[in-house]
């Protein structure tokens, strides 16, 4: 570089240094805007469809707004409320069934020196390891031969088997996070094994168990594939109603149903954040 080009080079460097900060800020804003559109865009679309009484091409927004379809959904004699009640009932039964297995299993896996402990933990992941459609088709065939197809107990069983992935692993981590010395201290003071478990270990592990119950509840509430293959046509849950409304072109009912399913998921996730502490998360999978 010659001496004559040096002032021009310095001037260009100063200009670029002044432009670099605004350019970086603009790129960050565009990136955040794209992420917000990707995240919030579907929710905005659902909200628009839920209040759209007429919406057709070439209009970009609904032609007529109203709450007529909300009244249809929340009508006491409507299918939506019946399906919601069925979904909540199945989810609660699924939580009971999953906890009945995961609490003793989690305690045993966390406290006892079991042979093949790692293999047992991995076994609870098997429902997630294979394509769900292939599994539920075969489950439906077996349930049909034993009379569980199209029944609430059959749906609860497949939902519970699916939810054990969360409940067992989180329960195991919750019990592993409890200090063994506290349980031993209770035993030294005369408490029996069951009393020490009920008064010391279980209350301390309760936040993690509650979090696992919430995970199972939400998983069951939103489960579609298992209910479709095992429960249809006798058992109709809210996700099935959403599917039927979408396939029938009734996007208003489908959008309202999706928003109803979204509310408990958001609320319970805020609750889970308070229950799942760092010491419990650190024990997951150990």
C-alpha cells in the first residue's frame, strides 16, 4: 500500500467501524423478529380462526368476526365439553396408574443396588424408541382380542405405558436427590422402613413426583395416536375432536379446541418450573 492510499484506507476503516454496530443491531432485530414470527405466528393464526365467522380467499384477514363458535364449543350439550371431560378423566386415571408404578420403581432404582439397573432404566424408554403408529396398531389388535379396544381402561393403559418414560425417570431422580442420611437418622430414632419412607423420603421427593405427574397428565391430555387406534370410536377425547373438526374443514372449532388444549400446558409448565429443582434435574439418568 502506497502512502497516497493510506488516508483513503483509514477513512474507509472509520466508515466501516461506524456502520458495523448498526448493521449488527439490525441483524439481531431481524433474527428475533423471525424467531417471534415462527413461535407466535401459529398462535396468532389460531386466535384469528377462533373468532372468524367468515374467512375466505382472497382476503388476508377474516371478513366477519364473532364468538358464535365459542358458544358452540362451550355449549353444555356440545361434543367439546363431553370430550374435554373424557380427556381430563383419562388423564387423571393415567396419572394414578403411572404413579402406582413409578413411585416404587423410582425408589428401588434410586436406593437399592439392583442388577441390570441401567437396562431397566433403558427399558422404560422403549415406548419412545419405535414408531408409535406401528406399536399402537399391534396394541389395538391385542386389545381387541381381550376386550379392551374401545374402552377407557384400554386407553388409560396405553397412555400410562407412554407416560412411564417421564414418571419413572423423574421419580428416580427425585428420590436420588434426597439425602440418605436423613432417612438413616429417622431409622436410628426408631422409625420403621415404611414410616421413614412416608415421613421423610416421600415428602422430600414430593416436588419431583408432582412434576412427573404433571408431565404424565399433559402427555395424556394431548395424546392423539394411542387414543385414535385404541379408543375410536367409543372413546372420543379433545385431540380426536380437534382432528375430526380439522378434517371436516371446521377450522373455527379446531382452533378453539387447540387453544383449550394449550392453556393447561402453559399453566402446568409454569408449575413444573417451580417443582423441578436443579438437584433433581442433575440426577436424571444417573
